[in-house]
């Protein structure tokens, strides 16, 4: 339960960090440390070098411009939780982040670290999928942008290269008056969700749904958008019974089967969580 | 011997300058190198909350930080909560009076967590207290005494503030 020996680096700039990543063979980037540190303590990871990016001040920011919010990779989950802009314009992110671990872990944990760790039940990863976020990645040849749909490759594996570093992530804003709902099922508050669902809705003046985003967390190896549900909602008026019927599609999602829950239980929870998220979202349409 | 670094850190108001192995966690550094064994280590992977400290005023798990990361920062541990050797903090008094501890293993983490919580939420509801300590495991009390102590401490702190 003690980290193995490693060399420690604490670069002050992104360029310095990229330089280290490009020359070191078996290096791990240390962001907030709320996942990597347990893995080091348990020796699930055995890096030769640890690159601590906590001193790169340029990666800590929350900026809002033209309906898009951008978080620097090292922005603490705490700062997102207490951001007035997030609370007012991205209320679903505020709702979701209250389920990320505990106060003690949110004080340290970062959004970039969460995205790169890519835990299947991570709330911030689910948020990125729900919003079609765009991840900015820096490498030896400059920066590139990865739409979130292409960011997860598979279980806890991202599309970033070994010599690249996530520097920020942009979330496009849903218009004022959109409905939102995030719900999750975990054994205890702050535990990893066995299943979670995020719903975003827009309706026209007749109450018909014009745009929908429905995302499941914890169910599959990565958070997934349930396109079949989203499409079935368009042009319809929402109701709990209608959502119940539509959310049956979630039973078809390929689910994780592990010690915490069998696949069919996760699929069942997916139908319930997505319905509850949609009911919450519908109830909030036009309210903000 | 693996790589070491020299760090300067202020813990409970006292400045320490120490050579530390870079792979050491902050918790092990405080307990083994400085002898500050008030901070307890239960799970060593960020689940039990016993090792919670205040890092620049914010709660953090000291098993999930490296000692080198504390260089230039200020830390408060359970040893630094009481105003003096003769006098306990109102939060500690509330724990004593409400059976907020039995074996005492989780207490350092409970106290540091609640110190931050009551600073940010001086008038909490029972539900808010339960969420605040959801990252701290206690196997003795069934949490009832701890929740009662936290609510009592909020009243004591408020009374102390109004009196001053």
C-alpha cells in the first residue's frame, strides 16, 4: 500500500510537460491524484516517472464565451461545483458534480484528470458525452481537438497519444429554458454509480420535444448516448408513461457484468434512471 | 533509496524543512518522518477518510497526495485543532458530549472534515451533515453520535461567534 519508487517531475508549463512525455518511456501524468494515487498505492500502476502537472497554473481556468464554457484541464472539481456561471447556465453539470466523490476528493480532483481516467461511471465523463464536448489536446506538433464522441476508445482508454496532454475541454451551452436532469444509483452517497442517466431537453411553443440528449453512465464500458431514445423523443410531447415506453430501448445497451451488478440489472437500472432523468428534465423546461 | 527532495511545509503553524522520498505519501511523511501520528491511515486508497487534513484550508485525503506536493503549503491536522493544550475546540467538546467517538480511529478525519464543513455551512441540516461525512467511514458509532455532535458544534460555534 505504498507507491513504488519513481522519478518525480513538476513542470511549470505545458511545453515542459510535453517535452517530458516525449522523452520518457513509462511516465504517468499526475493531475488531482484522486484516481492515480490509489492506483500507485496499490501498485496497479508502476511508472518509472511521474509528471505532476499541479504547478502548471495556465491549466486552471473557467471561461465562458459565446455560449461555450471552457474548463482548463487542471480546474478542480470544487471550482466547477461553486462556479456561478456553471450553476446558472449549465445547471446539469452542477447537479452531476455533487455526485462526484466527496468534498475531500472534489477539492483535489480535476476535470482533465477525470476525463483522462475515463471511469465508466464518472459523472464528468457522462457530462462531456451529454454535451458533445470538445477536448483540446497538446502534443509535440501543437494542439488538436477531439470531439467527445471520438475521445473514449474503450474501457478506461482515451484517444490521446502517450506524448499528448489534455489541456482543456469545451462544453457548448444549451439555450436558456432547456430542461435538465441527472440521476444516479449508487450503494452509498459518493460511491461509484452502478448506473446514472443525464437528460437534456428542448421543446417548441406547443410543448413538443425538438432536441434531446440522453446519456447513460456506469452501464457500459464508457458512458453512452442512447440515440434510439433521443430520436424517439423528437416531435413528441413528453410524459412519464411515454418516457417509460421509450426508455425500454436502454435495455439493449451492452452492459458491464461485474461483482457490483450483473448486466441485466444494469440494463434495468438504465431504463429507470433514464426515465427519471427525462421526467426531471421535462419538469424544468422553461423554468430557467 | 529512491529519489528525494527537500521540502518546506507549515503544519499546525510550525514550519518543517525536510528531505523526503518523492514516492512517499503526505500521510506517511507526517506520521513516520515527523511523528505526527494524529492523522490516521485506514484504507490508503482514498475511501475511508481517516487521513483527511486541511490543505491550505481545504479538506483533502493525505493518502492521496505526495509529500513533495506539500512544499510551500499550509496543513492543519487533528493535532492543530484545539486552541491550546488545556482547551478543546468547540467541535471536539461537542464530540465528547454527544458520544461522537468510540474507538477514535475515524475521529481525526471526522473533525477535519467537519471543521471545513461548518466553516462553509454554519447552520446545516441533518441531511447536509450526513452528506458532508459520507466520505468518512466509522465502524463504531453508527454515525448517530457524530451527526448529533456536528449539529451541536454548529450551535456552539454560532454562540461563540455571537458572544465575541
